[in-house]
């Protein structure tokens, strides 16, 4: 896999571009234009859901402590 790392602004811009292309292709979707105001909020919620996912599952996959003071379970120490 390659490419640049994404950001809030890049993802928001790309979603807007997709929506505008959809509106050019299917004219009736212009009626959904007021929903574009919700795009930044949706991207923000997705960002925090992703952070929670990384926090929850990262510790299970990577036995190295991700933060200072966070104890490593004995079972993980034995596996390393």
C-alpha cells in the first residue's frame, strides 16, 4: 500500500468532490445539497470512532505498551 496519509481536511474535501460529481451525474441528488452541511460532523465522528478502535485493538495486537504507565499483561510478556 502506498500514498499519503489522510487528514480531516483531505477526507472532507474528497467527500465534497464525490458529492458534487454525483450531483452532476444524477440531477435529482441536488435536492440533497442541504445534507452537505453535515459532512464535517460525520468525518469528525468517524475520526473519533477510529481512534477508539486503535486504542481498543492496538493493545491486543501489539504487546508493546503504547503509553507510559500502562502495564503489560503477564501473558503478553511471556509471548514476547
